């Protein structure tokens, strides 16, 4: 009986310690605009006021169905000024093979509460796993409304980050990532690099021809809206189209 009582107390103590550790972990993930470079202020302001339907017509199901995930939209300062970190998914992946994207992926149970810090933790963890990024050098300064990718049933939380202390990045696992690259914001706003993709299904969407890649789909849609609401968008020819095939 004494042994059982001791075991129960030990279990309770372990649970309490775990709860305390979880609390510390939650507190360690902060969302702050303090110290941001001035050029990022318009993005931070937009993140505070933007509505889900202003970002996309694809919103999470009211039923709560879908695979909870997060992406890291990481802004840095490079040789050519402000830039954005992107990666190209491996062609062998089941979901969105070969497509340029933000680093990100599904939430794990260890990421914590999907309603609070879980998406933040998942975005940083996935970015580290996919690109080798040191998450300690990233300042999270905003979170955009959850969006939905119908083809893969992902409910995606876009997490905005400032690359305060840049670290080396590159392909960690070739089975997941084909390449990691940065794109100057100036190239994303250049009208010469902007096109509309046309899928055989009839869907049309914004896209970018940058760094020898066609950035389209969910990633391009979010970039397009960020440029628009930050006031960075320049007039571009929406009639210039690039067709996609059925495998896209």
C-alpha cells in the first residue's frame, strides 16, 4: 500500500513537473514587434487587422475537419535588401511534390495547443527540420488567420517571422526538400516577374517567376496578399498567363 502511494505521488510530481515545463515552453514563444526593421512595419500592421476572407476564398471547414499545420513566412535582410525564405519540395513527396513553398508542416502533439502556441512551435520546428534554420535567430512578429488547402485538407496557420540573427540554411533531407533559397522582395514586387497561373480545372491564381522557379498555389496566394496589404504591390499584367498541367 505504501509502495502504491509512493508511486502515485511520484506520478503526480512528474505530471506537475511536465506541466511546469510546458508552461515555461509556452512562455518562451513570444510574438512581438519590438525591434523590427522599419520596412516590416506595414506587414506587422496588416497582420493585426487582416480578415481571413481577405487572404483567401479557401477557409477552414466550419466542422473543424482538416489537418492542422503551420508555415513560417520568414523575412530577412540579404545582399539585395529585404528577402523571403522559400524552399522547393522534393518531387517524390505525396503532397505538393516539386512545388516551391514556405517551410512548414503538420502540428505534432509535442508542439502543444493548436489554439495558442502550437502553430508557432510547429512552424519553427518544421523550418529547422527542412532548412537547418536556427529557430533561436527568428523573432515571431505576427500570425495570420488560418487558411485551407482543399487538395491536401491542410488547415494552415501562417506564422510571420523576422530573421533577426541569420543562420546557414540548406537541404537537410533530400527526400523532403529539393532546395532552399531566398527571394528578394524587390523581385517579388517587380511586375516583370508576375504572372497568372491557369490550371486545367479552370482555377486561376497569382504566381511569381523568381530564382528559376514558378512560385504558385497557396504560397503565391499568401505572398500576393501580403504585398497588397503591406502597400508593396505594383501594377502588373494579370493577362500574362502560365498554364499548369493536371499533375500540378
